[in-house]
């Protein structure tokens, strides 16, 4: 069964610094999507970034970038120039094809604190 | 309103009550989802509807009953819940659950407390 593991329950970063959140997953599939979602204290889950497994190039969205290592089944999120508004729970998710429909499998999340 | 909205945002109910959670999406999507979010646990997928057809029931107890009258609205009817059902219930939508580039967008959630 596919699983998603976020081994860091909590991380802290100084404002303006860079932080990397880790995510590993287990799958036997070759074609899939990976996502990072952000859930601020207001609770609305927001899509941060998306990576297609067949694309070797790492996805980037402004200050957010991923390090996708397909062979290692690793999908880490790097946040550059951290801002106070980046404080949130971050969830890694894997989307797999399940009999023609997609199922999303989420990790347990990493709580990111940004220190002023 | 834009995006995915959920009402109510907070709900407290007794074990014998009947209540409903509502989700509405304004994104023109065709797939809608219910998730349960409990502390320190991964999001648990409950139900999936694609073009109003239920495509996934993730072994959810019958005290939870979903309803999807159209692609924009999704309900979760609650009946004789247990205290362990207390959680944040998230609704999400996506363009097409069978589409290759499908991506989910979430609502703010309903915080449910069962006494």
C-alpha cells in the first residue's frame, strides 16, 4: 500500500532564512503526482506546489521549490526567505491512479514555526 | 464567493442529534471529496463524488451519509455520532477525479464536536 511519511512533526526557522521539510513515500508506480499543501491556523488548506513524477525538473513556485528524488522516493519542500506568513502545517500528498480514479494519500504533516 | 466554502464552521452536537455539513464549490469542478482530519493523523479520505456519482466510500460507518445533488454541492449527513467522530471535516473539489492533471482544492473545514 502507498504511504507518505513526514518524519519531522515540527520545524522552526528564523525569518528570512531557508528551511527544508522532508517527505518520503512508498510506491511501486512509475507515474504519479506529488503535492505540498499548506494549512495556516485559519485551517484553509492551500496548494503550494505540485510535481509530476515523469518530469525530472524540480517544480518551483516563487520562494517554494522541491527536491524530487524519484529513485529515493523523496520529495522535500524548500522555503527560501521565510516569512511570518509561512507559519503553518505543511502536508505532503501523493496521488495515485486507482482503477481509473485518483486517490490522494496524505502524510501526518509538519508544523512550521517562523521566528521573528 | 470564490473557492470552496463550508458551513457551519463549528458544530457541537449530542450523540442522538441529526445534523448536516454543507460544502459548496465555485470553481466549476466536477469532483468533490470529504476528508476527516484528526490530530496527529493523516487526512482520512471518506467519500469521493465524480460528476455526481459516488466513486469512493472508504469504509465509512453508516452514521455518515453523503449526498451530492449536483457538481457544486456536497453534504455530509450526521446521525447518532460517537465522541471519537469529533474532528475537522474538510471538503475538497477538483476538476475531474479521472483527469491526469487533477488537483484538489480545499474548503476551510467544519470543526465538529460530539458530546
